[in-house]
């Protein structure tokens, strides 16, 4: 996968994950504010974002006290630690516009306890997420081009 394609897929996954979590949780935070904070997530790799999407989606209903963005961001950090196979200090990774360090630590512990510290992902799960996002992107482009043709007529 080329770097540009990888970056595009990563952005699609970030947006779809955050929107999915946002609507699953129905928090009162305005969607515009949530979307404005998403740039912070671009520093994570494609693989970290895919893993965070899968795990966030599975734990969101058990953590109603946290926002989807907080959960997703924390899951990205968990998987950054997992894929790099070393211990990161959360203080170095935190982003105060999303979540403070104390809350980040609480969310991380809650997620790890829910998944019973079983942090792993299969190649098939990763490939499935990439293909799903590519299909969404293709369908969106087709829909937009058909709308553009319809409007021009």
C-alpha cells in the first residue's frame, strides 16, 4: 500500500470510528467539537488506528462515563504500546484537548480490564477493516458523482 493511500485509508478509518462511537454513545458534546479534536489522532499509524477502532467499538457500551473520542484515543495509545513492544509513559502521549493524564490512565485501566488484558489482533481483522473502508470510499465517490451528474442535468 502506498503512503498516500495508507494515509487516506487511515483518515477514513479515524472518521468512521469516531462517528460510529459518537452515535453509539449519544453524548451531548457537539459533533463539531469532536471533529475539531480529531487532528490529534493523525499521529498514530494505520495499524494502531485499525486496532483502536475494533477494540473501541467492543468496549464503548461498557464505558458510558467516557466519550467515544476519549476511548478511541486511549485505545490508540494502548495499541501504540502493543505494536512498538515497549512501555510508553502516558504523560508523553496525552493530548489535553482530548483527555488529561489522570483520566487517560483511568480509561486505559478500564479498557484493559474489560478485555482482560488480551491485546491482540489478527491479520484478517486488519485486512477486513481496510477493505470495508475502501468499499465505503468507492461507494461514496460513486454516489457523489451520480449526484453531480443529476444536478447538472
